[in-house]
C-alpha cells in the first residue's frame, strides 16, 4: 500500500511542476471530500497525488487549475486542480487503502481503532459509489494476507500488491490501458510493498510480525542485513527500476511528463537508498 514512499526529487524539479503538484494535491483533497466525506480528507497521501499526475497524463484527461478557497486556506485563494471523475475515483482508492491499512494495524497490535473509526463512514461511501475500485482493493489484499500466512519470500510476497496496482490502473485508464501501463503499475506496486517491508525490517523482527525480509534472511539489524545480503536486496530493487524505465518508454503521454519522470526515475531510487541506509524520512521540501 502506498503511504509516503513515492516522493519527488525536489532539487531537480522544475518550478512549474512544483506548482502543478501543489494544485493536484489540493484538488485531490477536495475530491476525497466530494467522494467520501470531509473526514476522509485527513487520509490524503502524497502517493495518490503522484498517481493523479500520472493517470491524468496517460489518459489524456486535462487538469483544469482554478483559484479556489478550501477549509485550510479559507481567506486567500490558491491554484487548485478542479475535481473530476478520475480524482473522485482516486479519492475512493485512497480512502479504501487508508481504512484497510488501519485495519491491519488493529490486527497486528490492537491499536488504531479510533483512527479507523474516523474513516469508516468514508469507506462505506467509497464502497457504495465505486464498488469496482474498492472490490479490487479487497480482493488483492485478501490475496496478500494469504501469501503472508504462507511466509512467502520477498518477490512472491509482493506479487498481490503489485497485481492490485496493475488492476487499479486498468480500471482507471479504461481503453488507454496497455501492456506497458500495466507492467509499470505492477513494478510500482511491487516496489511500494518491498520498500515498506524493508523500512519496517527491524521493527517487524522485534514485534514478530510477518516481514518477507525477516522471513528470507532472519532477524538482524539493518546494517548486518545489508552487509550479508545487500547484493540480493539491491538486485531486487534494481530489477524494478529497470522495469519502470523500460515500460515508461513504451507509454504514450499526452502532456508534459517532467513531474512523473522526476518521481519515477529520481525520487523512487533516492527513497530506496534512504531506506537501505536506515536514514529517517525527511519532510517533503516546499511544504504546502
């Protein structure tokens, strides 16, 4: 699931793309409110903002930016992307993923019931209005739980989440979906699962929670893991970077792709190195 790992490389991001990202972020926030209710807006992630940019570009859906107010910026208007059907469906996806992530937290440690209840009404609205999207999430998360019960190794354990992202992309892109778009989203989904697992490697090892890297290499500290098995771990991620580059080249983009290329080709590798080194996650530069 996508929670904070898909990030841009700010020093190499054009000013125009910073402005677009901000407009998309605020527009998606409004879309979540329209699709799932105001409480669900608290679950907005940067990852879904990236998906909004990518899917609008591949589908050829124009992004209309207008000066608007919102509850956080009630006095001064700011550029915000207009709510459209694609962002409404992404809002439903965001809410479903947040709800199930919190459900997993409750299952793992009994904590998070209060947070989950905050999104319960929004989740119900998402499931009622966009059953196809929520159904994809439910189906593949059930498969994810299955492979984790079988203590699968990293590459196999990541497959259900990767397949979920491929299925979501097909549903959202419709007739614009191709083999290359499916494989790009598959690689993105696999990367998100694996980078989250690697980031939680030491924590899951201590808590006794399933983690494919713990299952494959045992309970060690991160430094020891990378010293003993760093080549295997790096190869796993390098194959995903290669797949992303290859399938990006086969996709038709309707608009400027500087923003999404920055995230996929620069931001994702940099985030991978941060996690491999065990460095803390820095706040997003140029906070909105």
